[in-house]
C-alpha cells in the first residue's frame, strides 16, 4: 500500500472525476500480465521505462532469463484483482491518493519456483503446502534473496505509479503538491527482534504496527480505508490486520451478486464502470472492515478515515 496526503481539498476537485479515471487508465498499465509498451513513443511511457531500467540497474539481482524482460515491463504497473488506485477524502475533506499493488508477475513467478523446489525436496510431508527450506542451506539463502528483492521491487513499483497518478491529478486540477507519503508492505516477511530473539516474521493478511509506525489499511471497492498508527502490541508481534478479507470467493461473488447492485454501490464515485468485469470485487464480497478496525483497537490507532471519490482498478 502507498498513500499520499496532498494539499488539495474537495473544493479543488473537478465536479466530474470520470475523465481523471480514464487518464489513470492511459497512464498506468493494469490487468493480468500487463505492463508498459516498451516500443511506445509516448514521452511519459519512455520516462517510466528509463526510470524502471535505472532502478533495476541499481538494484541488480540475478533473475532467470525469462523474468528479466517481465521485471522491466511490469515495474510501474498495477495488476488486477483487488489492486487499485483511488482518490479519497479524509474527515477534513483533504485529498489523498491511495494505491494497492505489489511485486507483480516477477514476484509471483519467483515465489512459485521456490515453492516447487521446496515441495520436491519435502515429498514425505503429510501436506505439501508445509514444504520448507532449512536456514543455512543454499536453497534458503536463494529464497530469502529473491523474496527481499521482490519486496524492494514492490516498493519501487508503487512509488513509480504514485508519482504518475499525482501528476495526472495535479494536471486535472491545475495545481497541487504532496504533503506526506506512506509506503508500506502487507503480506510480507522480514527478520526482526522480539523478546530478545532474532525471528523471521511472516505477516500474511497483516501489516507491521510498531509503536508510532504509520500504516495504510484499505477497504474494498466502494468502502472506506484507514490511515493508522501502530501501537506496538507485543503479543501480536507488533502487527495488525491489513484489511477485512473476502467473505465470498470470486466465483461465488459472480454467481450470487448482481451487476446492478455493484452499480448502485458505486453511485457518486468515478470508476471503471465495468460492472461485469469487476463483479468479484463487489463490496459485499468482503467482510465488514469497520468491525475489523473495532476489534483491533489495541493494535492500531486510526489517524484518518478515507472515503473514495474515484476508483481505478485493473481488469
């Protein structure tokens, strides 16, 4: 997640934000497997490609040959599913831009290669999903190296897209500047000290919530999101939930929810306006985030509550 607080207020925004959503679609590649067109003659696309090349050269990492072009192509792209770019208003009508994306296809493919190898080396396990590497082995070191690089890639991916999105927003308004920025992981692992011991902490469905640490907890499409501050609760390994999670599988959502009800849920907001394509992202497919926030009052403090006014999602 990445969130930027701007110096704009609701009164500065155009009455119709639909053109801005369309511009996001032109500026930021989105969708399964999609990335930038490396042959594009567009100035913006060329600038982003050069920025991606620069990042990859300064964060050199040995990648399989078939992933090198993917890493370049997709650095600065949104993806699909629950990945999104939103313009939001907080409780004081200040404008925020919030974006959710990760390490894209390259991170996924690197992970799957390690999972495949771990399963091959642990065939005697009762459940193959418990496959592992032992610390100190070549396989463990290779996995950790790829994982940490992928997390850095995800941070850079969000930074690049956010800069483009802010440019689009400020161009639409005619002015504007960034006040502050939060770029934080969820669904990640890192080595930390807890209780006097060095431990690898895996936060699946969670964010780090050390004392005073800022974080972003997104809602589903059409609902609110939260800017929070960690309270450093030791019994949760200084963690908090990263969101509500799904209450319906994507297949069930498509079977049981209707396009009309999604359109109704998005009234008053600018969005992709593809109810069929986004039906599995219907707000009713997700749990109640307000209940989640109430249940974790001992883990985080809510600093800002964000209500979206524009939503761009990958399809």
